[in-house]
C-alpha cells in the first residue's frame, strides 16, 4: 500500500506546512503557494488528500512540506 493510499484511508486530509519563502521563486510557484491557501510562513494548513492538492505540492516541494499529524 502506498503512502497516498494510507493517508486517504485515514480520513482524507493532508497537513501542509509552508517552510521556505517564495520571494525569489518564479511567479507560477508563488501562485501555487497562494492557491494552496497559505498566508504566512511556517503556517500549517489542512487540505483534502486528492490528486489536485498532491500535484500542487509536487510543483513546490522546496517551499512546502507534508507534516505528519
């Protein structure tokens, strides 16, 4: 069983943390961070665990991390 299936079966939520500033990042990456719903650095948010959110996180793995809760 993959990690994505385990988290989806455990409630369908994923916790994300914004860990690095997007000041020097390209505009597309800034929009992805904003689209995820982050407003400040070191913020932890909860989003549904689906392919769309996982794809957004995959575009900015150097700025966002998945937090185990």
